[in-house]
C-alpha cells in the first residue's frame, strides 16, 4: 500500500503577534501605534517597501487594513496611523502600550522610489491621507542626497485635524524641505501661521514646475479629483503623478474580491498606481 503524503500548507490568514511600544494621539480621533514583532527573529528580519500595507487585528473583534506609515529605513518596528471610525479601529484605539495585536503583511506594490532618484518630488496630502506619504517622505529624507527638491503640501479641514504635528514642525525647520501647510476656510485658529484654502487652490497658487518632477498624492477622493485637475492645468502628465488607493483594500490577498475594480484587484496589483492607471479604472475620477 502506497504511503500517503500529507502536505502542510501555510495559513495565509494567520497573523503575527505584535506588541504596542508607543501610542501617539495625533488628533482627537486619530492615533499612531508603534509596533514590534513579539518574535525576535521576525523583528530583526522584517522588511517592506514604502507604499505597502498590512492587516491589523484586534483578537475577538476583527481586522482592518491600512498602510505601514513608517519608513523601511527605520528598522526594528513599524508604525500605523488610523482614524477611529468603526468597530475594529475603535477597539485599536482602546489599546495601550504592552498590548498585543495581530499583523499580516506586507502586501501590495510600492512607490517607485528607484525611479524617483535624481528627481524633484512633490508630496500632496490631505487629512488622514498623509500616513501613506509619510512612509515615503521619511524614506526619501533618510536618503536625502539621492533626490533633488522635496516639497510637501499638506492640508486638513482644521488645525485640530492635522496629523503628525511634531513632524510637520520638523519638516518646516529643515532647510532641505519646502513645507506648505493649509487648512480649509474657517478651520484656522488665531495663531495659525500657514495658508488658508483648499489643497488644490493652494497647489495652483504654488505653481510648481513639472520639469523633472514626480508628484505623490493621497487624501480624500474629492481632493484627489481636483488635485489631478490642477496638476493638469500646471502641465503635469498623468504618468508623473502617483497615488495610492488604500481605501479600496480589503483582505490583502485578492481572495474576497471586494477590492476588485473592473479587471484590477487593488490588493494584488496596487495600492500604488499612476494617475493614468487610475483614470482607466475611474472614468470620472
């Protein structure tokens, strides 16, 4: 009788255990968690690329999907930033230093940082859309000599809604970074020292040159829609503009099908796309 061979398959849905090292309150409803793998070998060997994402789980509650907000140049930990909007993010927000969560990843493609070397980079972020850009911003700043001008345009509804306030102050002080921050009309405070206006309006006021420049943008869909229009008016081609569709990601593996747009599975082929690719998926984007 032939011996039966049993193949043990790896459970692709099994999360790794991560310990919360730090909790940072960014806004009244937004937090950043610094995490490290409980397993020391994973902690030392884990790698990812800017733009990739993960699945973060609270045991007994569920899991949610968002980007890795820290830079791959910073070893030994990862960070994620999230807004408290639902059951899982509310449970995440209730956790504290020392608590354990689950993590699956990294998933997805990444920002084409090798193609960006030797170029000017313009980052355009809105609200909670800054975390995916933050990973790439710090990646570029940690390799600063490999890039030309770095400009960051970031806006939110109000001063209270700005995330990474300490880092914004640091970027503003750096001589090798040009930071422009803005809040929507009515969102300013008496001591506000930035611009007042919607991000696309401030972008056209800045009038950046498209020459030798990559644009990386992330934010609310309505912001991205008008940012793309403004960039077109300024002479940028769709192939110069990159965005991330992380709000369309679900299981991370393309198995559940909820990330499907036409013949594209965002979890598998994205979340990073050029504006030209996005416009093929969203005819009215």
